[in-house]
């Protein structure tokens, strides 16, 4: 017991010493600390008051939230939760979406964790096997006994995750190829990569989505057409690939020239040199930039509403504007806060995983 008391006393002393050095080292530091605490208290108090103390938790329509002074209208979220998660996907077929999520996590989680054996097979599963399974599960196949569910019934978080995951998975390898092509010594390949990257980076994603949705069918044969969601996936993947290419190119330029010369001295071919020596080092250096691109892409999925696809934010907005039963002063704010929290949850998770992976790989270590 005495030892535990000594340890607690030591911990308190360390905490007090840290606070004195970092928070109260001078009058200016003390003033900033107190001001920060005041602002934090004001924000936390306002959020708790609106989201919990004055919030409405039960009700079957907006009348429950029209009480004077009411806070968040949580019955709106609980009542529309399935709509926000799955869109108008048939209720009897929701198990297919849930099974797709489970299969994705079953492959992704062990692939992201170090020390798990069979990384090659997990990669093959996630890049080859899972996309095929997910396609037939989500869209359906009569020969498998699964009713066809057209993509115009998809919506909410389902569309957000499909667009984000396909965009991330496709843009990463395409971006690497574009980065290598931009550094190529062959003028034709180099300039084609430069033209593509600079053109795509010079226009907003909305323009790319409009082009993919409206203009792309005009360049196809008369009887050939693509699903609207597929067109959006192509546009998002190419747009993200252009930014990814510049991130990867920055990592390639940071590699010392001696690494290239050492690989050449060993008689390595170009694929061996890039795949075994240069790219592993370059990608490790630009992990923050890569994850930043992924986070930006995840948030940009909300722009697919422009071409008539209802992602999470889009379907929340539609539910707020179209369902008169839930009209109330706090309905809109509650819906948007819910959507913002879901987006933040995914983006924060990617950010924390990036920081953990960067620390583990010692990507910031200087020798």
C-alpha cells in the first residue's frame, strides 16, 4: 500500500511539474491557458446543454421537438436511422449490406494489423475476391437467388462508403503509376502524365462528376451505357489519382540519388528497383500526405449529390426538406450534426491509424 501511495504521489508530482512547465511557465502562458479553459468550458457546456440537457429523446413526429426551448431532436435520427444508413435499399435485403460490411472488416482489420500472417492472401482477398463478392451481394444476381437492387435505391452511408472505398482503392495504384510516369525519361509518357495530372487538378471535382455523368455517355457507342454510380466512381477515382500522384512524386523526389545508383549497381531492372528499393521508402515518407488525400476524398463524397446520388449528407438533407411530419426548429441542426459526427468518426479513425502507422515505421526518424 505504501508503494502504491508513493507511486500516486510521484505521478501527481510529474503532472504538476508538467503543468508548470507547459501551461503556467509565465504570465502570458497562464493567461492563454485560462482563456483556453474558459473557451473549452463554454463550448462543452453549450454542446451538453443542447445535445443532452434540453434534448428530446422520444417522439413519433416533429411535434415532440416543437417544445419551446427544446434542444436536439434525436427522435428524428432514430426514426430515419435506416434511411441514413442504407438509403431506400429494400428492408428484406439489408442483410446483404450488413454481410458486405462484415466481409470487408474480416479482410481489412487483419490486413491493417502488424504481425498477422498471410498478408499476401489477405491482399488478394481484399483486391480481387471481396470486390466480386460485394458486387453480387449489393446489386444482386438472379442465378444466385438474390433479387436485383438497382443503384438508384442505394443511399446514405452505403453510398458514402462505396464511393470512398472504391475511390481510395483505385486512386492509390493509379496515382503511383502516374507519379512514376511523370518522372519517366520517355517524353511521350511523361507529358501525357503531366497533362492528365495538371488538367484534373485544375478543375473542381464537381466538374469531373458532371463530365463523368453527362459527357462520358456521349463518347460511348450508341447501345453502351454505364450506371450512374459507376460513372461517379470512375470520376472520383481519376480525380483522387491526380492528387495522389503528386503526393507520391514528392516522396520519390525525397529519396537520395544514391539509392537509385545503388540499385543500378546491383543490376536491378526498373520494376525491381522501384518495387523493392525506391517505392517502399518513398511511400513511408509520405504517409501523412497519402492519408490526408484519403480523408479529403472521404469528405468529397458528399459532392455526388450534384449528379443525383444520395450519400449520407445528401439523404439527411433530403429527409429534412421533404418530410413535413418532422418539421421542427431543431430538426435540421440535429440531422447535420449527426452527419458531421459520422464523417468525423471515419476521418478521425483514419488520422489516428496514420499516426500510429507512421510512428511504428519511424517515418519521421532522422539519421
